[in-house]
């Protein structure tokens, strides 16, 4: 409750150094900019709402007949009161239902209110799908721009440029309409000088794209950096970060995401697409009063928007819903599940209508496998799961160490230079190797691919013996020189991706982690798949192969190993399980591969959890000090509420307000001398019997408003939080009744309540604070920040790393 922010006479966010917050490693100014209305602005209360909303209505004074602007809202970097917000929504719904029986117009209003949630989901799906299509098309074109340009029209990417060409299938990438930069400048594309020129142009374009991205982020929307998922998880848990889901963030994130992906950095667009979809959801919430004025309802919408984001990122609507449920959402009622499903469906349909890749698929690396897998193949699949878990744990530790170094040293002060250096190193190392030169999505597509007769990729250069070919299925064949070359190049690509991704994730550009993690796993899987395939070909008489893999049969599918490896590495980094398997299943469209995917995903999670319990997003939440109370972790320590509450034994007594004996001046003095975000109200200082709880912000706004609008309110006016006030002598100043802003049902526990139960209450009810009593008398208070500090202390972590209330 140590929330700074009260300034006498003005209650807007200040622009001092106290309003700076570390987001993904850099200090960002949180002062109110001219951005989209924040997550909590314009939330007036309802006249029927009384404190916690559980005590019926109360009569308001003249100046409080209409809800005051700002009363019941929250300051920046504060946690919302879930109980109050849900109660407020129930009151609103009850009022609309009772009025619907009075007139036809009220009935229409009731129906439109019920339908507004579905309409909002429709709009979110349409907008998220459209933006995803725009990002996909733009990124594909700009990625190819680094290597050349289309003479038929500069707006065509390489693939679209060659569609109308008369070249043969094997030469489809060498059509005359597409010119590399050396062909365009020198007139020919062969020779050392042409290679050096193409190399130079590739690096220059990569640097240009990444520098433009980081400058736009730094100059216009600092919140557009990173993946956004740790912050969205925190926001969905009830924390307020104003402007994080605003219009400037949406515009800049959309533009810079295209630039960052096109630059060739080891990052993906899937995580940032969740942030983009949540920005769409937050902005569209302002069209509907029900969602604009209620923070809990808005978070239900954001949960659905996150599902739509994953739906368009992977072309996996069901996987998107499960991702929102498993990974990001804090509160996910059944109604939100249905609406998430609808939003994900509309988003996927919109993206399918745009058809960004020209192949009627929602993603570039969609594949279909036809050959069944054998039970003995579970051994290499589990080995891939072990590799994925080890890689995930290694990546999280290394990336967090690097990001902590960025936060605590001068490195964090030079984000542009950091992006420049990392991009230059990535581009210089990537160009000589064709598997790192291509976009990561294309690389995954190539690795997932099951070699056919017409494939011209080096990965498919086997020694062909067509006498044994049956239909479209090719038998296992001996690897040709092209396959061995590809193996060496992929091994080098794996080493590069493993290390360069550590330094890339967390820079000041939009950066997702799904695609780089999948690429690492897909490379490892393809290498293992080819090794097993060649082992089966040359040693088909071994006992392990003799029963199911005879000579001339198509037994091993290396592309399937790549897919299982991709799932294993992504699971090791994010600790996703159910949603991950469903996303991968939707990518392949093959039900029969669910068991290998489940085996790899669970193995990678077990191995990674054995080394470190946190996934990458939870680790970044802890690194940035966000007040996120993880619901998945068990609290097993035997401490009591009295061990955690404030004040402690040697501290000054708890600051409380009496219900009928303090003047306006007394209350203003308390507000000025303390930084708490709320105060308990007691019967008297002697009795300390609890009456309720009042928020600092509501007190400030109500007193200011009373001074302006109610006659006779002066510093000596007595404030009453009671139902009835005694008659005053004619000479005394007017009294100020503030019972309407008092929460008459604050959550209380006794001093002997186990902290295990207190933590559960905070998690399941989303509380901001809980009052501690002994025999009905107020003893102290426990805030969410106190709980987080206590958990950090018991885990031998720095309790002061919890930055906010």
C-alpha cells in the first residue's frame, strides 16, 4: 500500500522521476501522455454501489447525488479490487433487468447490453485478423527485399513475383522477373564481387530495418518493445499499467513488428501478436459502457483477445483459447471461454480470407504427414523432450542473467546501440548459411517438410531408386551429398540460434520467443530424424528395426522429428503443455501424432522444472518486479497472519480514520503525511472496532468536490461515515457525510489465520488488502505487496524486488 502519487491540489500522474518503471530492462516514463484512454479512466461509480457492494444502497449527500468522476477508479500502478468490480457489475445488471420490464425501450437496451459482449468479440476478431494479415504480408515482402527486388512490381515478394513465370518447377526460385541486388546493380549475379555486394546489401537492409524499429519504439511507444506477454499476464491479474494497451502502442507495435521480423533478428511475431490483439480489445472496449467502466469486465475481454492473438499467430483457434486459459488469464469464467472461442474463430476466419501466404493456410509452416509412427520411435521423441527441457532451462537462466545485467549496468542506457550491434552480428553470421539467411518461419517450414519426388531442397537430395516407389510415398533412401551438406549447415545454424536468441529476446524492439524456440527444436529434431532414418536404412536387419522397417519401406519421417523437437523446445521455454500440444496438432492436422507431441511436451516440462520452476514469462515478471501472485505455486510454510501484517511489533500504530470525530483538516493531514492507498475506518481510537475501509483516491476526490460544490465545508467540518449524524449547533460548520465511499464489508482475517489460507484468499478473490483483527478489534493490515514480499523472503529472494503495490 506504499503507493506514492498524492500531490496536494492535483491528483494527476506527475512527471517526476518517481513515475518511472522498468519494462523489460529499460526505464520508461509512465507520466500520462496523450495516449488511448487508459485501462481505468472514466470509471464512475454507480449510485447503488456502496463500498464493497454487498451492503445495499445508502443515501448520498447533495453533492454526491451523481457519481463523482474518478470515485471508484484506480491510480496508475495500482491493483484493482476484483470483489468491488464484480459487485458493481452485478448491481448494474440488476438495475438493467428490473428496468427492462418497465418499457419497450428499456427492454431493447437490456437485449443490446446482453449482445454487446458478442459484438465486441466480433470486432476484436475482425481487427486482430486484419492486422495479422497485414503484418504477415508486409514482413514476407520486406524479408525478401534484403535479397532482391521484383521487376514486375516492387511490391511483390519473391514467391509471388515468380508465380506467372514460365520457368520449370526445379528453377522456380530463379525466375527472370526476380533480380538480386547484384543483378540489378552489376547486371550479373555470378562471381565473388556479386556475392560480396549481395552480402553488403543484406546487412545494410537488416541494420536499416532494426534501427528504424528501435527508434520508433524509443521515440513514440516505449511499451511496444518485447513480447508483451509478461505485462499482459500482470494486467490480467488486476494490475494497472496505463497506456500499455493504448492506440500509440498498437500503431507502433504493428509497424515495428514488421521491421523487427524483416531485419532477420532471432525473434518471432507470435508473442507480440497477442499484445497487438489485446491492444485491439482494450481500444474497442471504449465503444461499450459496460466494459469501459468496469475493470474486471474489461479483463474478461482481454483474455478473449489474447486467444484471438494466438489464433492468428499459429492458425490455431482452439490452441489460442487453451493458451489464454493455461498461460495468461487470471480469471477465466465459462462465459469468457465461449467468447474467447468466438473471437478466435472470427480472427482465424478473417486471416484465412486475407490468405497472406497464398496457399490457403493461416501459417507459413503448415504441414501434413501421412506415415504412421512406431512405438519404438517414442525413445528419440523423449530424447528430444529432454533436449527441449535442457535448452529451455539454459535459455531462461542465460536470458534472465543478461537482462538483469542490462538493467543494472550502463548497457540499458544505449538500447539503439545494442540493437545495432546484435543486428550486425546476426546479419554477418546469417548470410553465408542459407538456413540462417532465410526467415525463421521459412526455415521451420523447410524442416517440417516431408520430402517428395519434386522437392529440390538440399534436405531432400537422397540417392533415388524409383523402382521401389509406391504411389507418392518414397521409401527410406541413402542420403546424398546435399543432405550431408545440409546437416553441417543446420548444425552451425543450431549453434548460432541457441546463443544469439539469448541476447535478442528483451531488446527494445518487439520480440517474440515462440518462433526462435521452435526453430532450435526443429533443427535438433531434423538432425536426429535424418540420423535415425539413415540408421534404419543401413541397418534394417537390426532387431529394433526388423519388425517394422524392412528394406524399401517408408518408415522414418524426419519432418515429424522436427515438429516434435519444436514442440519440446517451446514447452521447455514457456512450460506450456495442453495448449502447446493442441497448437502443434492444429498446425499439422494429424490426430495420430498427438502421443509423440504429448510425450515430448511433458518430458521437456519435467526436465526444465527439475532445473528451475519458472517459465520465461514468469521469470521476466519477477525480474521486472510486477505484483503477480502466481496461482500455480503452492504455499507450504507455517507462518501466521500476525507474522506478515503491518504494523510490526516495534512500528508506530496503524493509521486509521474514526467514523465521526475527525475533521476535514485531520483527514487531509493524514493523507499528506502518509503514502498508503487506503485507510481502515474505526468507531474510535480507544475501541479500535472496525467499521470499514476507505480508499485514499476516493477520499481526495470527495473532499475536493465537497469544498467546491457544498456550501459551508471548511477545514473544521467534521467528516461522518455513519448513517445518521447528530444535530449540530447553529454556529458550527456544515458536516461532510462520506458513507457512500466506505466499503462496509472489507475482508478480514484473525491474527491466528495461517498464511496458507491468506495467500489462497488473495489468489482466488484477487484482493488488494485484507484487514487483521483480534477479538473484533483492528490489529493491522496485509496488502498484496506484503504477501509477495513474504513469499520472496521465504524463497531467499530480495523482498524489495517487488516494486509496486
